[in-house]
C-alpha cells in the first residue's frame, strides 16, 4: 500500500529560527499532498494543500509566508516553519492523495 | 466534506468487541466513509472504508446503514494496543488525503 514518510519525527528549535519538515511518498507519485497541524488534545486541522509544480493552497487563517510549502518533485513536499515561535509548537502531519498519512513531526520551539 | 458526529469516549474490555458509532446524516451520494485511528504522537492509521456495502478486513468491520446516515466500526477482539482516538471521516475519493477531522472517539481498552 501507499507509504508516506516524514522527517524528522521530532525537532526542537530556538525561537526565531526556521525549521524544514519533509514529506515523501515512498512507493508512489504524489502530485498532491496535504499538511495538517495538531495541537495537544485537539484534532487534526488542515493547513494547506501542496501541489507539485505550482503554488500551495492555504486554508483560511494559515499564513503562507510563515509556513512555506515547496513541492518540487512528485515524491517530496516540504513545509518550512519560518521564524518559529513557541506558539508554533505542534504536531505536523502530512498526507498524500490516496489517504496515506506520515508519522508526524513534533515541533517544539523554545 | 460532510460533518460527522462521534461519542467523545468509550471503554471496552480486552478481548471483547468494540463497536464505535458515527453519525453522518448529511453524507452525499459520492462520499465514502473512512475510519482512521491515531495512537498518541503518531500519524493517523487507515483502518477501513466503504461506500454503502458492509466491509471487512484484517483489522475491522464497517457496517453502514441502508440510508448511509450512520455507520459502526467493529473491532472484533479488542486488545490493549487498540487504545487510540478513532476518527470517522466522510469524503469523496477525488481528493482522498484531504480530510476534515472531527474530534473522534477515544477508545480505551481495559484489561
């Protein structure tokens, strides 16, 4: 079945720095991937839709300049959290068209 | 995507069947019912999905009512490792992967 892999599984960064999270489709090509964010004890919230070769589509309330998405190949989408602040600390999860989810990335900004 | 309603939490004894209900009264004709579960600090794991017929796989069974307004996920012999948050989602297959998650049901399997 379809496998989606995220890296890293967890990261701690200093406030003001940027962090890149990778999402790879391992055994299929993904022209579309989705990024979610999950705060403690809450459900997953869709942040954006990542489209290979074109701009990402962001959900209402998600800052596109803060959460940079790049989908340069058919197997890789990246989410960069720029100028991270403690309130960006969350669990970030990607999925691909087909319904496979990555393992998630726990971001802690200190 | 149609909205779903699930109980906040449920308990189940180990070895017994766990029956998790989901209401999706506004489901459209081309929307499927998907079930995922999420164990703490992991990504959602696909369990099963169906359109209108009952489905069964190695993990679970999915019973969908004839009017498709509700469904039940059945874990036939729950184990402690089945303790997780279970999400019922309805969506088309056009953009499978783009899902609207509700709050899910926290299933606790007890020894």
